C-alpha cells in the first residue's frame, strides 16, 4: 500500500477485495482507479493495493491492453500499446 499512498490514493474511500496469497492466507486489498502513462498513451485501469509486499497482481488492466516483451538478458521491458 506504500506505492498507493505515494500516488495519493485514499484507501478509506476505496472498495475492498479479498484474495488468497501464495501461501493460501487471505489478504484484503483495496481497489482504485489508476492511470498508466506509456509514452504519449494514457491507459485508465484498476489496481489492487494490499498491505503486504510491493508487487503487481493480475493480468487485466495492462497485459490485456498492451503487448509486453521481457528480455531478461538485457534487463529491458518493451511495452507496445495499440
């Protein structure tokens, strides 16, 4: 939730969702609308912020809107918007 706080998200006003973590424990997350800027393209999507870790969850809202190419060897990520 640290990232969400830095983005100015007001968690008291956000909808909540419960989901299972990797170890099976239930976690409560907060859903908020966010905007992702990629070059001159701005994508409006929803993100879930949880009080554990600093990762991104799910595949909808970025992976379904863009083509992503990960190159581990050169440590680069290419994102192509439609």
